[in-house]
C-alpha cells in the first residue's frame, strides 16, 4: 500500500524536472529543398523522422529537407537514461518553377542504347564519389558562391526539354563566361575530378565537406584539381564550360546530404535565422 504513492511522486519528478533540460537551436530556412543546422549541446542522439542524425562532439548537426519532404517532421532529442524530448518541425511548401528548355541537342534528350552505357558510367562514378565521406566538419563553415553570375536555373524546377518532361533540376545553374574560374565555396576533400566528359554533366568535380555533405560542379571546361586533393575555400576547382548536356556556358552547382539533394544556395544561409525550441 505504501509503495504506490512513492512511485507516483518519482514519475512526476522525472517528467517535470528533466535533468539535462536545455535550449535546442535550429538555424536556416525550414522549407522543402533547404538545409538547416542544429545544436543540442547535451543530446546523446538526435532523430528526425526516425533517422539517427550524426552529431559533433558538442551536439551540432545538419539536416536537409528534400524537394518533396513531408511538411511536418518529428524531431526527437534523446538525452540518455530514458529522457527524451519531442518537437514537430513544421516546414513550408516550396513552389517549384517550370523550366522550359529549348534547343537542347535531341540526342541528349532521348539517349541511344549506346549512350545508356555512358550514362551508367556517369551515374556509377558520381555515386561512388558521394560515398567517401570523412569525419571532417568543413560543413560548419559559412559557404560562398563558387562563381559570380546570373542564376539561370533554379534548384527543383520541373524541366521540359524540347517539349519532353524530364526529372526535376538537381542543382542551380549560374551563367558565366566560358573560362571563368570556379572557386571552392568551403574547405573539403575532392572525391572526383577529371576530363571525363560525361553524357549529362560533362567534366565534373565533387567535394566532400564531411558528414556525407557533398557539393558537385558540372559542365566544366578544364578541371584543375585531382581526386584526393584537400581544397581550401576559394581554391580554383576548374573553369566554367559547356561540356555535357547544356544550351550554353554555365556552372551547374549541386549539393546533397545523405543522398538527399537540396538547393545549394541554402548552404549560404544555413546558419541564419535561428530559433530556440
Ligand atoms: Zn543545372
């Protein structure tokens, strides 16, 4: 008989006075196709939509919402010893552009059987280059644009090429003169580079910024780095070209985190607009 009230009081105290209560900070734009950073200093684990998120020693993390992400995302902070806190991250729906591209070489819109082999080589090489991540935390830096120029194609746009519906645009396009230097937007390790002249992407550079965050640079004229090189922010990766499937000289800049593609422009403001949960 005496045990019951004591049990109730203990339960009440655990629920009401969490031992390691803290402020969880989330920065960036909560919207489809955007990357955010977070900080939960005492967390043992952070889960978003049930997925375990990699944490730095001091509890920092990054997370990307896909182009078609659900609008309500469950965030669970696990402090160990059974103590958890749950939040709902409500994100905005993004209205995606329709990109009508005319004048693309027809053989690049409807590839031949022979071209399919080339496309498989491109897909395998790029996939392998995005499977070599490190424990570096270069992603904590503030990123900058790799090229100054006009944004000629937005991330996520539904592309219609010569009248045919294509996959959504996986990066942003920056129009610039052929030969313009492309600069690393943050430190990283090169995982792919060379004059491979892939079917879609032409000559490509891929950078690993740690924790499965990669950026990709396509349609390059001349690549100036090699796989395995460490680059510092501002180092020249290559020059703007029109290799692969293009209608003119531009840089295609893409980004992915844990295989989720997102708008690379959001890397420039991933630490802005912080909210405390
Ligand atoms: Zn593009």
